[in-house]
C-alpha cells in the first residue's frame, strides 16, 4: 500500500494537471488581441513586422505619465530628456539614435505623430498625455510610411475619439513639489452616426529644485490644455475633426551651480568627492552655500510662456467594399518665450531668452485596397513648416561700468527657417501562404530648406553703459535633397499570439540649419548640415 503522503501527492498533481489543461484551453480561446496603427491602419500586433511597443491610455493613466517626455519610463531603449529645462525641445533617443540639442531650429531623427499627423520639428514633440487611446513606440527606421526624420523610430500618439453614448469623467490629484492636477472629459452623442468629445487637462507644480536666494520666487509651471473633437461615421465615409489649444506659463526651472575649484585663482580643482559641495566654488568664486543636490541660489525671474493651437481633419471615403481614400490635413502654430539663466547664480552674468514662432501645415492623401492575397497602400505627402527664432544671450551684464566692462555683450541671434517637403510612397503586403507574408515598400522624398540668419551685438561704449548696436552677420542659404527609402520584410505567424519576422529598412535625417548661439559669420555659414542616411 502506498504511503498516505505519496497518494496525496499523486492526487494533488493530477488535479493540478487537469486545472492547468483547462486553464490553457481557456487562454487559447481568450487570447487578447493587441491592435496597433504602426502601418497607418488598425492591425493585430502579430501581423506587423515592426518592433512596436503599444501603451494603452489606461496604462498611461495608472502610471501617472504627464507627457511624452516620460515615455522612457515604460519603454526599453527609449530615453527622453529636456536638456535646457522644461518647455524646451526634448532630446528623444531610440536605440541610441536621437538628438541631444535644445536649439529650437532642430528636427529630431525620431518622429512624433499626433493622430496620424507629423508634429514637425522638435519644438512640438512635448505632448501632454490626457484622454489618450494609445501610444505606440516604433523602433528602427520608419522611412517608408512615415518619411523624413524617422531614422531612429517614431512615436505615435492617438487621442480618444468621440464614441456612442453620453458620459463624463473628472479626476483630480496632488503630489510632491506642490503638484495639483485635474482632468475632465465629456462625450456626447449628437445622433446615431456622430458624437463630440471635450477633454481638458490642468497641471500646476513646482520643480524639485528649491531656491536659497532671499526673496526669489520658486520656479513653477502651469499647463492648461483643451481638446474638442468630432467624429461622424456614415454609409460611405467618416469624418474626424479636432481642435487643440494649450497655454503654458511659469518661471523657468533654474540650473544648479556645481563648484569645481578649491581655488579659482590658481586653478586648483576639488577632489571628485568634494565637487559640487560647499567646499568648492566656480570660476568666479561663487558657491550656493549648501551641500544639498537640489538646492540652487539664483535670481529666478526668467519666464516661460507658450500658446499652441491647431486643427486636424481626417476624412475616409469608401470607394467599394475593399478600397478607400483617406485624407489627413492639419495646421498648427506654436508661440513660445523661454528665458534662461545659464550662470546658476544670483548675479547677471549669463542670461537670455529663446523666442519662437513655429507654423506647420501637413497634407496627406492615401489610397488603400484590400486584395485576396495582399494589401496595397499608396500615398502623397506634403509638409510646410516655418520656424522663426528671436533669441538673445546677455553676457556679463554686471561687469558693465567696471574695469572689465569691455567684455560684456548682448548677442541677438535670429533665424527664419522654411521647410518644404513632398513625398510619394507605396507599400504592398503579399500573402505567400496562410501564415507567411512578404512586404515591400518604397518612398521618394524631395525637401528644400531655406534659411535667413542674422545677428547683432549690443556692447558698452565709453560711458554709454546702455551700449550701442554692432552688426555681426546676415547670411542666407538653402539645403535641398531628394532621396529614396524603403523596406523589405517577411513575417511568419507561428501561433495566433506569436510570430517571427525579418525586416530590412532605412530612413533619412533631413538637412537643415542649426541656428543657435553663433558668434561669427564663419560659424553661421558652417551651421548648415546635409541629410544623413
């Protein structure tokens, strides 16, 4: 007779085996279908030969993500930072391909798309994530369907569309650094075919740094965004229209001053263990007087103010049961003033302002046809963008009227940059067998970038401490290129929820003009750059 424990173990294992088999059968019947828009139409993620990471709106809400700069917290091999304080263009990197410059004239090699529309230059890549249906991060070149400046990948943000029913939601919250947050949404059905949706977001918070300078205000940011959208679905066509408005205001996040010298007069450096503590000073002998990493001591009056507004339209028209035309169009404008304090002290030694007016117009027309053994996408794309910069950097103002006043100067550097881009693209997916597809795609792009860069200086002259204006440079130029990008991929579905694929694709980082802080005509001439594959 078997030992009682052996018999008990046998019965337990048998029961576990039965339960496991039943659970497995249920899992196979209830496999979750994850749908993505990585190829500009809704598909199962198992049918797409792209390294894509979808993030649902609920996950974004649960993780309390504020905007696109925080997506790196949820996606591997994605790093997004703001190098010149919040409100400036973010530095987005996917798999090590990205941009590490806060100049408002730059375009990132990682594209960001909002409801299918390219946001254009890096200025528009900060998107507050409220009432969002899904975000997708596409890794690797996406040059065929998404075009220019997606050599590192693309980030697709899809806002929640109006839907059937009348319902609303309100959420409020708070957190550290005096954070207050409120979000609201109202969905209303106009009739059985159409609905409208109103969504709004409010954020107000102070930065993690705190200011030791007496009577200096704490830096903060207040962000208010509102979105009104309409969706109508009829017999042969559907219409989606969206209006966006954003108003951000605050005092710019101050930079910290990390002392490196034990004696700036002879250049003696602190040890690595002492660097950044109250034992060390900067080149002018200044120290904030605290060992706290988050402490600063600055004359914090630099302001951030931005207003964004835009309209987006999407119209889909069914030609027959298997084919349709889709039109996407959008116009956006961003006006921004962003001050900065680059000396990290209560003195006026390095301060300035980044002024920006950014306008963008996008049009895209696509034809899609589903066939017995494949799917065809053909399209035309057009983008026009204008970036007008109004910048200045005020150096050594406190030295004016002193024996060292001759070295003080205010640099004004303005740029007017115009981008015109056209493209023709096509992609065909062919079903070789029930479980295997081959995809071939190609895109021809033509782009022209024209720029007008001009600069002048204000310098003290004799007893005139207010200074006189001195011309520095005024140059004009163009960068133009045309190129091909393409894709070849094979995908094999092993199981309903598993597939393997091989994908070969390329993209192009467009040329342009890096109109930053340039102190000479030669530097300004060399600031243009060629496209990169």
